């Protein structure tokens, strides 16, 4: 099987912060091969504002969104292969952070809460 490469460029700059006092901005940028730039930051639940940027995407949210997106694409491919036309799909995915050990956070659970709306049943085989 031929491999696929997926690339993302991450950029962060210290700015005027001292850094060694641990009071530096966690804001950074994700750049993808299609030209999309996404403002990113640590989660404000992990590192408080103003050192985190609440409006930016954090890695935990991005992981949950990626899992949800993969699940949706898989579902749509199965529906299309089965002759089902899907008019709408949405998912309010949820990721839950936990602790593996003291001070060791992990994404302990991811839950897809997907809703697909088929337009009609597939035609019957003759």
C-alpha cells in the first residue's frame, strides 16, 4: 500500500515574554498544505487566559474534531456504497480529559453523537 503524507506547520514566537518564568503566551499558528491558517493555543482549561487564547483552537478540540470528521467521512462512504442518499449529517462530539497519573493529562474518552438524515431508502436490488 502506498503511503500518504500529511503535513502541518506549527509556528510560535516568544515575543517580549521572559519565558523562563513560565508566563508566556501559548498562542501559535497551524498552517496546512492547502493554505489554511488556524489560530491555535493551549486550552484555557489547562493554561488560564491571558496566557491561552480562548478564541483559538486547542489541540484537545482539534483531536476531537479530527475523530468526528473521520467518523463522518466513513459513515458517508458506507451510506453512498449502500445506495443511501444522505442529506444532512451533524455531530456534537465530546472529548473528556482525565488523569493517567498526577499532573499527567490524557484524552480519556471521545464520544461521537452523530445524526445523519437519509433522504430516502436505497432502491431494492432486482
